[in-house]
C-alpha cells in the first residue's frame, strides 16, 4: 500500500523530472555563450593538464641543476628556475594535478558537509532546524580564512590539514544555501504528500528534495571550487598549506613571493595559474547559473553590432484609398505603424502597418488574441518601445505633434501631462519602495512645476477623484498596502495628475476580479464624461471593449483586420475572425451541456506569418486567394474597414458557417 | 570560498508592523549567536590535539613551570568550571593573559582593533564607491542587450579582478606604486597616504564582484513594470535610474554588501601581513603560529562579534529600505 | 612563505650570542653612493628606526635569550664588560677586571645611574649575578654566560664585585660581556621589567605598543658605554623607534624607502639592498647545522648510520642551495664574532661526499635494502624524521628536498617536517620526535657549546641531541683547565672530534647583515650597538 503511495508521490515529481530534463537541455546554450564557452574551454584544458601534465613535465620538474638556480626567464626555462635550478614552468604544469585535486576535494567536503548540516534541520524537525540555523548563521558569519586557520591549527599543517580546513570552512555557506533551498522546496505539494504518506524524512530528503535542489547546489559548488584555489594559495602564503616535498600552486606562489622583487616571474607564473583556474570555475559556474535561468525570448538580439534600421518590409502596398484621413483636431493619428525586433530567426514584425485615428472624447478599443500585437501597438504609440525594438511609422501624431520627428526629450512634457497610461498589472506597476503619494507627486513636480506642497495637495485631490478612500492617509502608504483595484485606480489617478487628453489603458482590468473590474471601467467612463478625455482601451476581452468603447479595432497577427462601431459588434461584424470572437463569448443563455466555443488553431508566431491572410489557416471561408495574397484593409462608405477577401459573404444578419457556435440561436 | 549566489528571500512570515517586536527578535537572535560563538571559541583550545601549554612554552619549561601555567590558565579545572569562568571573563572583558607577551589580552585587542577597523571600514566604503557607480553605470549602458562589447569587457575584467587574491594584489600594488614609483609608503600605518595601498588591495576584489552583481541586479530591475511606468511618466533618465531603479537593486546589494564586509574582514588577515599593518589580522596569524591560544580565542571572538553586528546592521538596513520586507522566522 | 626572517640562533629558547663592546664594522658601502667614506657628516638627533622581525614579548632581559629581546635589551641595559669584534675585553659598567683561578674581581665605574634615578652599585651588580646563577630563577644565561652556582659579592665602599666560580671558566669574561644588568628595584620585583625597562643603558623605554613599536629615548649623562662611549657623542639619535616587521620583504622595502634606518635581512632581498648600495654591518654566523638524535632506539644513535647519512650528501651543493649561493662552508662550531677561537675545525674533519661508500657502510652495518628500496635491520626499517627550520623559506625547503632525495637513494625512508622557530624548539627540546634536524646554533666561544654537546639531556639539561662522545668530553676537560684563548687548540680539536664522529655537522656559514639607510652603526656579534649609531650619511 505504501509502495503505491510512494509510487504515486514519485509520479507527482514527474513534472519536476521532466522539467529537470528540460533544464538540462538548457545547459547547452550555456556552452555556446561567449563567457560559458571560454570558461568551459578553460576548465577542459585545466582537466587535461591535471591528468596528463605530470606525465609530460615531471622529469623536467624534478631535475635539479644547482649551478643554474634562481635564474630569470630564458629560452631554456620559460619561467626561470627555482632554488634547486629546477624548471619553474614545468613545476607549475605538474603542480596542476595536486592543486586541482585539493581544490575539488575541499569543495566536495564543503558541499557534502554543508548539505548534511543544512539538511539536518529538515530531517530532525522544527526545533532542531532552528538550532541548526542559529549555528549555521554564526558559522557563515565567520570569515572563511579564519575558520580555515582555526581548522588548520587543529588538523595540522600540510595538504591533509589544509583540505579539511578549507573544506569545513566552506561548509557553513553550503549549509545555509541548503537550508534556503530546502525551505523553498519544502512547501511544495509533493513533499507534503510524501509526508502525509508517511515516508520517512531522510527518504523524502534524498529522493524528493535533493533532485530538485541539486542544480543550484552544483552551480554554487562550481563557483566554490574557484574560491578554493584562492583559499589554498592564502594558506600556503601563511605557511600552512602543502609542505615539501610535495608542491601545489599555493606553495610555489608562497615561495615565489619572497623573491618577487628580484624574480617576479617565479611568483607570477603560479599566481597566474591560480587566478586562471579560479576564473575558469567561477565564470563557468556563473554562466551555468545564468543559463539555467534564462528563457529564449524574442528580444535576444543577434550577435554582433545592432544592425542599422531597415525599412518597413512585408506590409503590402496600400491602395491609396485606404489612407486614413486625419482631421485637424484628432487626438491621435497613426499611419503605417510598424514595430520590429531582431531575433534568432531574423527580423520579426509583431505590428505590421497599423493605421487609425482617435478623435476628441472618443473611446476606441483594440481587441485581439495574445500575440496579435495590440499591446505593442499601444506601447509604440506611447513611445515606450526600447531598443532593440524599433518603431517606424508613416505618421504618428499626438495632439498635432509629430512624435517621430522630434526627439524624445522635446515631447517629454507633452507626453507626461497629456498622455496617461494604465498598465495591466497594478501589483508590479508601482515602485514598491516608494510611497504612492510620492510616485504620483513626481508627475506634478516634474512636469507641472508644482511645489512640494502643491503637488501633495493635488495628489490627494486626484486620489479622491478616483475614489480612493481616506486619500490623505493613503497617499502616505506603500503600494503593497493597497488592494488590487485600489492600485489600479491610483494608477489612473497618476495619469490624471496632468490634464490628459488621452488615456491608453493596456488590459487594465485583466488582473482584477469581476466586481472590481466594473469599478475601474466605470471610473474610466466617468473621467471621459467629465473631462472629454479620449480613451484607447486594449483588451482581449471583446465584451469589455464592446461595452466601454465607441469604436473597436480588431487586430490579428499584427494588423488591423476590422474596424467597426461598438454597436455593430454583436451582429454586424464582417470579418470571420471578429464573428468568431463574438461567438466565443459565453452568455447567460449559452447551452451548458455543450463544450464552450473556441476558435480552433493558434494565431501565428510573428516570426512565422504566412504569406497571404494570416487568418487563413483557421478561417472557414479561406480560399486560394486568401492564402496567397493578403487582403488590404478597405474602408466602406460608413468609414468601417475590413481586411477580408470574403467580407461580402459575411453580411449583416447572415449567420455564416462559423465554427463552433453553440446553437446559433442569436442570429 | 568567495561569491555565492544566494537565492532571494523565499519564505516570509506575515509582516509584523511593530518595530519593537522586530528589534526584540533580532536582539534575541544576536544573543543566541553570541553564545554559540563564545562557546565555540572556548572549545577551540580543547579541540587541539596535544598539550597547548607545553606547545607554547616549549623548552626551558620544566614540568613545574608547565604546571604553574596550566594552573594560571585554569586548564587543570574541570571543563564546566572552566567554561563558566570563561563566560564570566568574556562578560567582564577579561580575556586572560597572552602566553607570549604576558600582556592582558584585552589590552592587546584594544590596541590593535582600531587599526583593523579603520582598514576594513575604509575598504568597505571604497568598495561601495567603486561598485555602485560602476555597476549602475554599466547596467544602464548594457541594458536591453546594448553595448555587448562593453558588457563582455566588464564581465571579464571584473571576474579577473575578483579572482586575484588580496595578498597578491597587495604585493603587486606595493611593487608598482611603492617600490617602483615611490608614490606611496611601502608599509606600516601612518598618515593618510599609508592607507591607500592596503585599502585598495582589500577593496578591489570585493568591489569588482559587487559591481558585477549590482549590474545584473539593475538589469533585472530595469525589466520590471514599474520602470516602464516611470518611463511612461516621462521622467528624465537620471531620475528613473537613481530614484526608481537603484533603490530596488540595492536591497540584494545590501545583503551582499554584508557578506562582502565579512570577506573584507577576512582579507585583513592577509593584507595586514603584507603591509605590516598593526591590526588584529597580523596578530591572529602570529598568535596561531606561536600557539598563543588566549589571544587566538579572543581575536576569534572579536571577529565573530563584528561579523554578527554587520549582519544585524544589514538586516536593519534591509528592513528600513524595503517596506515590504517580511521578517523571517528561524 | 609567511615569515622568511633571518635564521634564528637557538640555545635555550633561541639563545643569542656572547656580545659586547667595541666598534669593528665591515663597511660595504658608504651611504649616498659616494665611493669615499672620508667625508661622512654625522648629523645627530632625530629618530633611528630599527626593524625587528618579531615582538620581544616580556621585556625582562634575563628571563629569555630570544634574539629579538636580546637586541632590544642592549638598548636599555648594559653588561658588566664589553668585547670588541677581535675578542678584546673592554670596559663598560666595570672599568677594571682580574681573573685568578676560580675568582673574578671587577671594579665598577663610579656614579652609574639607572633610568629610574637610582644608583647602580657593586651590590646591585652582585645581586644580578646571583639572580642569574640561581637555578631557581631559570634564567637562560645560567650555565652558558654565567656558570651555575657562581656566587657574587659586592663591596660598595671599594666599588668591587667578586665572583666565585664553581670551577675554572676559560671564557668567563666573554660570558659576563653577554649578560645585561638590571637595576636594584627590578631585581626583586621582576614584574617591573615585563613592559618597561629599568636599566643603566643609553636609552630608556618611553612607549611600548606590543607587536607594533617600542620607542626609547636617549639618556643624558651616560658615560659608561663600551670602552667609555657616551650619549654625548655627536651623531647619536635622540630616540630609537623599534618597529616589529615580521615580513622580511616588507622590511627590505621600508629600508629602501628610508622608512627604516636599520634591519637585519638575509633572504633574497639582500640582492636588492646590495644593488642599492646600502650600508651594511656584517656578522659571520653558522647558518646550516645538522644534528642527529642519538637517543636510544633512534637510528642516529648508531655512528655508522650518522656517517652514512652525512656522506650521502654533497654538502657543498647543499650549502649553496641553503644559502642561495650567498654562503660559505662551515668553519667552526662557535662562529659568531667575536670568535673566541678562530680557525677552521670543520673542513678537515668533515666526512667526504661519497654515496657509494655510504651505501657500502650501511650494508656492512647490517642494513639491507628491501624490495621497496628501504633498508631494514632486524625488522626495523631505516626511517628518519627530518626536521628543518622554515625560517630560510624557499631556499631551505629546496635544500631539504635535495637532501631527502639523496637519502632516498641511500635507501632511507624520509619524512620531512618543516617547522617554524617555536615549533622546532619545542620538538628539539620537549617532544623529541625527530631523527635529523637542521637547526643552527650560534655562540661565540666554545665553552658555551659544552652544555649542548654533552652532559645531561633535555629536559634536565641542554643536550637535546643526546650526544655522548667521550673523546669530546676528554678534550673539553683538558681545555677547561686552560685560561681563555690558550685552550683554543684543544677547543678546536674538540670541534673536529664532534664533526668527524658526525655528532654535529655545520655545513653552511652565512654572513648575517644588518642593512642601514641614512645611518651607520656597528654590529658586534649580531647585536647593534646603540652607542655606535651615527645618523645621516
């Protein structure tokens, strides 16, 4: 019975095992990064030298030639000779083996002893854990060299004593690391399950906990090995390390240091060896640490220089008629907006030619799946895309100012006061170490020229206006003291510190629960009503967009594929994608016995946009034309735009063969 | 073993708003740690194989003298009463008599401690002064994958500097700046110019390591959402880096700073040797080699206590700096 | 290597040497680089900074003969007599002396004052001698400088001190020249001397910071220096700052930069200092000396083994490596200046280098080589614990490795043990776990050696090598009946006996140099004479 339980708990760790396997495959990129490769090669060479060095150089290293003692570097002796006339270069090479052996042994001792000590608390229970923690805290506090000296006195001078000394001196750090790691893993479900199943603690430790913490332990052990070389050198400098007739780098360094002013190379040669070996281990360990944590992102720039910006590619030539006609008092006028990034796969364009305009007091929503480019569009408009991302546009005007023509700092004031941004995650969008009030006040002081007192007063006023209760007290609080909804409202309040003409809200309610959602949306509405502020609302939730906005832009794979008034959303959309989106929204009459409607397939990765219409692979109306050429975004008489070869086939009122509609009762 | 990648705070209790309870808990921890430290240093003499008194006195020490010395050190008492006597001594500031110089150990310590304190504190400040601007500047420079060349150069250079043992750095500095160029005195503690080389020797390695870590931290912070918010507020770049990014990068830097101070203190042991600096570091080495155990015990206590204080200071600084800081249970 | 300081001299707890008096100096270079020393300008006053390699500890000059303490003692204290580098006895606290049989009579200088203001009288002198000679006080000078059981009486009216020796001491006056005298108050209350000085010397301790520096200030009215030297002489510094600098390279650097005026340097830095043409005062001394543990049961008890071990070594090569080419082969066992019995008692008696003969000797002695190459006799392997002093740093360990290699070829199992001064003394004089030791012993007159080469073994006596050589004892007995230098032929013959029997093998002499910058001084038997310091130049 317990076997089965144990088997099941072991299975519970399967995901972790798979994850571990996945992690291991990430070690390969480590070896390919410049630092990782360099350090890896260094380590490899070190190991080769340690294994084969003595065979090659031992004879030369032991050959005494008293007549030529203490000579400087020469053709015959690259690093000079020592007190017995022996070739120093050969001795450094031969000493590699002992130095590496000692350093690795000391590291192993440190890791094993540290692990046992740190894990002892886990095995023995809470009280023991505290006691162990106290001891480890004190021991870690000790400078390593003091501990090493202390142990060296106990264990005696010489290689054995030094290894034990450095090993035990390094153990507390690993004990502390083990404790931290174990504490992190301890809370996980599979460990709790194992406990419940009655599996003994030591077993849990070895079979469940250890595999999960092995990685950081190994990485730190590698870095620790690097430090061990330095520790051995230090001990030998003090005369406590390896003794004659054996020699390691530390001893050679110590001997050489006495004559450093007359014979610098005698000390530099082993010194450089120590430094290089330590470096190789350190850098390799750090590369490992980085590699194990890194994930492939689109932002990883190509190697080499950042290439000069390329022109706008791929977007098809636009027929003249589709040009967006801007009006003079438009808040926002965007034409041909393109955002591109370099990636391992070449240049990708998550936003490919977006045009639209936004008038005063209007609310426009951009809706689409993740990966459609809607957030990037918003960020691009707000000038928040940083290199290596690049923004290009035919035209990008905000309140009449051409944002592209003028450099960033000219627009600073304009953007700081007239443009308000609300981001998706209110939790992380505020600086956790500063009070809300001061973060809001910054805007007023920086752009509004307000004094500290005036800015503080405005902060309180704005917080009140966004219905944050007890605004004066709240202004002095930190972000983590606010609830999620309140934080989002404070974010809006921050935007209102100036007098914004436009609020760009990027998924402002996604991270909030439904009731709070309502509050925030109502707030946005009331601000619009009160001050005539325009709103650009980005969301994947077409229902929200439909409720709040006047006009809706539907984006797919980086392009706008339909633009229509919100009122037309429910029944009057013309693009198959839009219709499918609408159909996918469940409502109160949705038949609960049938599976929820979905749009099968996935949106294409920006790096793999097919020629032709990007929606074609998923579209029921797709034809050869759709697959081969991309439909242009064409406007009709009412100003609605759609990019579809078969848009006419999906006219108002006709329930086309949309996929996955539950019961089609609506049309 | 120098730099260790310690994971961030992984568990935390609910924040207890009361500073009093925080202070009490910390003080309690300090007392416990101190007790462990005192006990360890007491046990040290008894862990050493052989007879410490005879080893120290050597010849010319007929058994009667050895006996007398053992009696004077209290080594002929039962272990427990020795321990209590030792505790009493520590609490009253009596650390015994040095076996080689026959001076009271507390006098030796009080004479030599200021030199080590001055050296390590100065070195710590210098390390910070090097690391913070350098790390921040490089972080800003190499954000988002810019300046890959600079990043590689900085990573390599800081790794190399971090890998040079401090005594080797000291010797090289002396050779170059004192012996060859005569810009600074060769050794000894005197006027301000005599501080330059030892402080540099101590500070270079840890400063380089700290700069590397700070750069990485800053890069991570710059990826955070609130930095985007700050940019959305169109704050000037300097304000963003200094007022928003840096304070958030500092929290882990402070933790590491505490660790580095310990490393610095350790470094004084070797650097003082090179520069004939009249501090505790040179005392402890010569005491260990001379087997003058009362001095070794006391120096170990002083070092340990100092490091515990640093840890406490780091904890307090963290709590002050990060309003979210959750106070860990043991 | 942590402290590659000068080789220390051992005896009871690092015995110093019979020092005292007179100015004989080997001037290797005039300061400032000029090739003529005739236009020296002595600009007195100021502070003379002197580097010592370790802290003296308890400052009582008669409680320990550690070399650093010994040096410091001569700044603040005086011996009864002084001796110059040629061996001539001269006045110091005593102005006249007479040795007849077992009695020494000294006439004291009138009006000697102590640093505490009290007078130093004949009775004080006598009290000093009695204190040292009393075995109860465990002074390391007993039996070496002052024969144990000596009794002194002082007559203040005549200002004479009469010392009755238990037996004739050929070099009694030399011995007296090596003992610093303390003032009356301190004789009984030794605690006064632990951290302060109370003596008659030209300087007195004003500040003491243990392990860092000691400052001594000049006393006015001091006229009883070696051969009448006084502190009124021009060129003397107003104060002496003794700095403790364990690292020899640091001391060398400080010398070069002028932050030190004097320090003893023996390691590789000597080259730099010589190249910089620094002033140097030199003392010849024994640097490398090989001893064998002749206690029962040890391989060294067998003379054949000792001879074989000696003949397996090319001592000339060993000496070269040990001294990094700066030394010379051994000459006498008592090699410190002033050498009481000059000559070469060693080279003719040294067993010659012949590895094959050594192997043959061991073969015939019953030591047969086993399959692993190690020789055994009656089941016991020929295993040797080889102790060498780490003071010589890399050169020392290299020479030791050379010797160990040779002995391995001989079929001996060698365990190398490198120990610092304290640990080595402990091993030799307390624990006794050694078979071959390389530890130099430096004295200036051969009678100071007797306790080490014969007589009661440690811990009762000084004979740490358990040497029992009747031939040596006989020659010594004969020499002791003769007065002073008259017995030198016997003394030298005694030396040779020890060497030819491989009881002790001195294989390297080295000139110990005290380098000076911006000052000149005289060094007698390795101790810097304070009254000889001349600042400037």
